[in-house]
């Protein structure tokens, strides 16, 4: 998998994915919600948001890789499409990282709150 930004490897994206999967839902709610296992986190709006963001990163990276291949084989009609695809992939990774950081900051603030 190629990356549009120097310094961002597929291992970094995998690390982001693993970090997001470790976030647990809050403990309040009905008994059914409390009994839900970690595999059902994606059913929450928060989990589905991050799941869609991760899928967006994967899709834009695949689009960028495809554009690179088409340019290398001479099948790309407009070379600017490669730059656009790279920029979209870069933005999707940046958005995911920023939202992850904000979510972790909010979680830490809630955890450190005195009741």
C-alpha cells in the first residue's frame, strides 16, 4: 500500500485502527446495552462514525494507488487526477487523526472529572 504523505505508513494507519478499536463505550444505558460485547461497538453512532472514517481512508488510499498505477502504465488521461487523489487521501488520514485525538482528549477529560 502506498501513502500520499511521507512519514505516514500503513503501520501508522493500522495503529490508528487498533487505537480506535480499544475505545470502549460508556457504561451507562439499559441492561441490554451494558451486556453488549466489544464486537457490538460498531452499532453505536460513535463506532459507526469511526468505522466509516477508517473505510474512507482505505478507499481514498486505494483510489490513489489506482491513479498511480494508471499514470505509470500511461492509461491516465489527466495527470492532475493523481494529485487530486493524493490530496484526498492525505485529507482523509488527517481528519481521522484529528478526530481520534479529539476523542481521546474528551475521554481523558471525562475520566479525570471529579464527581
